[in-house]
C-alpha cells in the first residue's frame, strides 16, 4: 500500500513542524526562567532563614592556631577564624562578624558610635587611662590608628566600654580652641612704660627657670604662678606673652608654648564640662612641658570664673570650679617648665584661696603709665617710619624732631590736670567727691588706639591729595578717643563704668560727665 502527499499537504506539515519547534523553544525558555526563579527564591528563603550573626570587636590574634580573641556581648571569647578572612590584616578595635558556628566569618567597618572618654595618662604603648563622664578612671586598650602615636593627655577618645578598647580620637572644637598652643613673638622691648613691673616679673619667673641650681642651693622653690592685676589695657597680656618668649630664649629653646585662656570661654552650662576643660588645659601643659619647653598658662579675666565662692547670684558654679583649679595647681608642684599667669582688673573678686602663698603667690600691680611711660609707649607706635607731611617736616626740621615734639605736645595736654581735661565727677560711697581727669584714664591700649586713629586720618587725607601725618591728625584722634570714653559713661551703670576703668564698682555711687560728649579737647 503506498501513500502520497500532495504539495499542499507537505507545506501544511512543514508549517506545523515549525510551529511546534517554536512552541518547544518557548516552553524550554519558560522552564529555564522558572528554574532560575526557583533557585533565586530558594536563595532568598535561605537568606531569610539564615541564623543571626553576632558582631564582635577584634582584640588580638593567635596565628599559630588561627584563632582570634573577640569581645562579644561583653564577654571575651577565643574563636576560630574562617580561611577566607585575612587574620594578619585585622587590627585591634575592628568589628568582625561571628556566624552561628561561633567562627569569625568576615571583617566589618569599625564602630562609629560609643562613649567619649578623656585621656588622663598613657600606660605603655597600647593602653591609656581614661575618665568617662567625670567618674573614676578606667584602663582601655588603644585600637587601630591610635597605636601609632599621637594620643596625649586631655584628648577625647571614642571608646567601647563593653570591650574595653578605645577606637578613635575625636576632635572637640570647644576644647581644642582652648588648648592650641601659641608661639609668642612678643619681647619685653615691645612693651613700653612698664620697666619696673617687668623687672619684678622677670625676678619672679625667669630666675627659677634659668638658675634652678642656685634656687636649690638656697632652698627656694619656683613660684607656681603670678597674678597681674590693675586697670584694663595696661599690658598684662603682653607681659605674659613676653614671659614665654623670654624663657625660651634664656634657655636656648626655639618653641615656647603659651596657652591663653579667657575666663568666659571656659564656662559651660553643663555640669562638669568646665571642670573637664580645666583638666584638659593642665593635662596639655604637662604633656608639652615634658619636651623640656617652657609652658605658660595664661588665664585672662580670672574674676569671671574663679570668683569668691558663695558670691554667685543665680548659681554657685564657682563652688565646683575653684576646687578643681586648686587641685590642678597643687598638682603642678612637681612639674618643671610650667608657670601660671593670671590677669584681672578686679582682683578683689578672685577667691582668696587662689591668692594664698603656694599658688598665685606673686602679685604684681600693673599701673597706668606716667609721663615717661606714655612717651615710651608712643615711641612704639609713632616712629620716623610713619610718613610725615611736608608742612610738619618744615615746621620741626627733621622727622626725629617732629615725632618727638608732637609726642611731647600730646603728652603735656594728657597729663595736665585742668578744667579742659576734666572728664567726670564721681560721688563715692563715703560721700567724697572726686574729679576724673584724662590722666586718670590713660593706658597703653588707649595710646595705641590714638596713634592708629591718627594714621587712618592721614591715609584718608593722602587719598584727597594731602599726604603725611600731622599734629592735627593726632589731635583729632585724641578727641574721638576721649569722646567715646565720655559716651561710655553715659550708657553704663556707675558700677560697670568703674570696673572698666579699674576702680572698685561698689565704691562709686554716681558718675557725672563734666563736658558735652561732642565737645573738642584742644591740644
């Protein structure tokens, strides 16, 4: 029996075969996609059902047995390490993942959160004594980059208290700005009108540092600190800077350190923060002094922070701050190369415990400059290097003579007590009336301000085509300075005004101006 297909039937069969082949390919692709999706779902289910891993902190390795000591949940454990983990690359303080079999399976980034601790003391190369939250000190292991040096007392470190390891050094701007050591370039030659006071300061500070053998032979000790007190603007800060500079030069060193701390900068409303700042300052001073470099800690406006205990109005914060300062000062007793200098224009407000012998036991009053002192101060700012007008040079003959004559003219008027230089009438608590003249308010800062104003006036006239400094510029500058002083009395209370001028505020009952604020002071 034979069969035959027509051409049309053959074509139909071919089309059917092609269709079936296409369906078969699509079915195979669908099965492949389903299989891949099933595999993916199995992986996801496996991830979901995977036992939880624990995060620990790596402490040290034992390469011979490929084990690691890990702080895990507050416990110290010695665990095996998976082959794919680089055991030699792990650093103390790094986080690691511990799987359900208690095997170190992976390394993780270091913890970025924790508590802050203040370094009290370094113990060896890899440990540090830290204080946390003002509580008792605790010994921590240094981890990571902290082991490479750079950690010093007073630094703030991020610590993991459960593992007992310090992880990172944290820069706290509020503390660092107080601790940045300044390299002063001020010398005693830069200070005018304070020759007697500078001699006292040098005798009290430099002799023990420069001649320690002689002091030991005579059974003398170096003073822990000195207090510079007196009216504002008279050179207390400059003297403190010059002390640091002179100490370094006297002992042949090139880098003295001057830690300048303004009283209000230390105050902090949070309990314990001010005391922490004080500890940090003295810790930094101890560290710097170990390099055999003189360190001067300068506390400006001491009365703002270390006032007599029990005198607070809203709070008695000084009852905690003053004892902390006393404790730190007593701790400096056996420390070489450190001197504490305090400055205040209200020494009567400082706690007496700070001023007793053995602490700020040298007290030097910085007086307002007299005529010769004022002339010396003028010579620091008004020199022959300042361009003088042709009229001035023609009038006086030479630059040296012109500067000297202009200075003498201004000083003569400033220090002549007359109705033209009378500024205020004070009524004191005793009922006594006192007249304040220009000479009663002269300071080095005021003289510097007068010369600076005069130079600015000369610059403006130079731009207008009239070059050079003249006596008229100095007169105009003097008038503006005095008028601002008069205006100050009209906008402050008698107590505030008295404090600014260096008098005791409680002694002044009233202040009355004796001339108009805009009135001229003819020189």
